[in-house]
C-alpha cells in the first residue's frame, strides 16, 4: 500500500491551494439499493446493487469528475444522446471475469442474446459492512457472492472502496478479496476481464471505420462509426504506447485523456505491484472499454505468454488492488510514475 500513501501525499501537495472543504459523505438508501457518495453535497459516484433482474453485478455508477462531468457512459441505465448502445454488460465501473470454473461473469446481462451460450455466473450483493464519511476521504466496505448457474456460491467477495477528493481531483481505490468457497476455483486464461470502466462518448477515441470485436467464445459484436464531434479520447500507457496499440500490452498504468464540456481530463487506472500478474495486460478499446486484465496472459499476448489459468483452492483467498484517478487537467508521465515507486 506504500505507493498509494505516496499518491495521497503527492496529490494533496499539488492541490492544497484550492479552498474547499471537500467533505465526502456516504449515504445508504436500502430501499433504492444504493450508497451515494457526494463531495460537498455534489454527486461523485454511487455503489448500486439493484439485483440480478436489473444488473448481474454491483457497480459504481455513475462516476463524475470534479468539474461535474460524467466520465461513465449512461446507456443502458440512463441513455444520453449520441452514445453507443453496444455491450449492455458494460455499466459504470465493475469487477468480474469471463471464465470462472467455466462460468461467464463478464457477458451476463438482462439483455444477453442467444449468441452467448453461457453458462453464466452472477454476482449478488450481500451486505454493507461499514461506511465512513470525512473531509477529503471516505470509505465503503461491501460483500458479495459469486454464484454459479445453479445459484451456488463459488466465491465470497469483500471489497473496500476508498474515496478521495480535492478541488480538481477524484480518486477511487478498490481493494477486492475473493475467497473460494467449498470447491477449487479456476480463472481460465480469458480475454474478458477484470476491473473495467465504460467511459462517456467524449472520452472514446475518434473512430475512423466500423469495427467487429470477437469475444472468447467467438461471438462477434459490431461497433459502428459514429459522429466524432466532441470525441477527444487518447490512451497512453506507462510504457509510452498510445492509441489502439495499447490493447494487449502490459503496463503499470494506463491514462485516458480527453475533454468534456470544456473540462480537460486525465482518467488513469493504476495496477498495484502486489497484484497477481503485475504489470497487468490492458483490455482497452477505442470505443470506450477501459479494462485491466491480469489473468489473461496467453490470450492477451496472442499466445506469446503461457496460459495462466489462475487457481484458488477451496478456502484460499486472493486480493486485487486498483486505483482510478480522475484529474481535471493534465498529468505527466513523471507525475504518474511517482505514484508507483
């Protein structure tokens, strides 16, 4: 956790000139099945768990910058003009995987088509363990079960969300522990994973031609070219790779820059040195999928690396730590590299 402590000090040092209280408040509405996170009364994000008849996993949705702009896509929950309407399972910020003991947790949604054969897994919220509000930071601890097609528990999840805020910055640190239940669990080397964000249209990379993307089962999804007005996104990795070329590469962090309603933004996801598979492979696409996949070594490298097929024996646990930074303005490579030393 050392570099996250350094990250907090670094951002505090460069942003303390802004005079705001930055009070983070967490509010649990059990009837609406959501925990709302605000900064000085203004929306930041919400942990939502409406249940499998609406979403097949809990997510953070929406996520909003310090300047008040949505960095996450609205569709399918709250469609906005000019958005793409592909991949209905891409909602907000989520954490799951495409092949866990043969179960597909990634593609599962209420709109899943017959082309996806399954079997599907579902992640079900089981409780809010604790909430803490405070000046500049807040914390939420939740639990969930990863269920197989018959509703039996495969994995027990405990996740801690640490929220931080300044006048020009929002950060979310997600620490997720997965514990195998009464049977061994294998995360088969698979393209569809693991922590992911579906970004707003303005943060997509401008598209120049229609695309067709194929998942691990060979199912094709067509992604058409849309009007590129206001579309300004560009990926840039810690290794200096840019644009569409970042897909399938390994890096300690990935930065997506763009502008929304005049607010220049740097949206950065950081891997953690203690994570399995560090540095992670990036399942990042120009159409708006921004994902880190540490467990798909062979498929993400087009066979250059051996299959991982990560295994948890019954009762064994593994922890993943990731951090999402949303900075109004620019962040240089040197700025970001300081966060991981």
